């Protein structure tokens, strides 16, 4: 995912939280000017939004298990990316 898209999502989440609005995929997509389908298809963006949902207004995490769930999703996303790249490298080696 491109850094500008991540930045747009991050900024939208921060703006919504600062203004007391719920952080939902629909609201974030609307505020960031990105389609909901783009967010739903990207686990990294969904994990970022989920992380912002779990942050209390004072900036603290509501529970450590919420943070662990976010980190697990990030690790899974990275693992999926590595597997995909490994498969591509194997195909290039055969060709």
C-alpha cells in the first residue's frame, strides 16, 4: 500500500477521533476520499482503522489484547506478502 494512502487513512482517523466521531470504515473512507472497497480489500488499512478504534480518547489502549490483535494482523499481512513474493521469485527461477 502506498504511503500517501496510509497517510490519508491515518489523518482521517485522527480527524474523526479529534472531532468525537465514530471511527468506522465508511466514515474513514468518506473523510479520506477513498473507496470503502479499497479499505476492505487491504488488510493493512483495515488493521490501521481497527487500531484507531481501540485507542481511547486520552490516547491509551483500552486493553493489551486489542493491541495484540492489531499486531497479529500486521504480522499476518507481512507474512502473506513474503509468501507472495517468494512464489513470484520461484516462478522467475523456473522461467
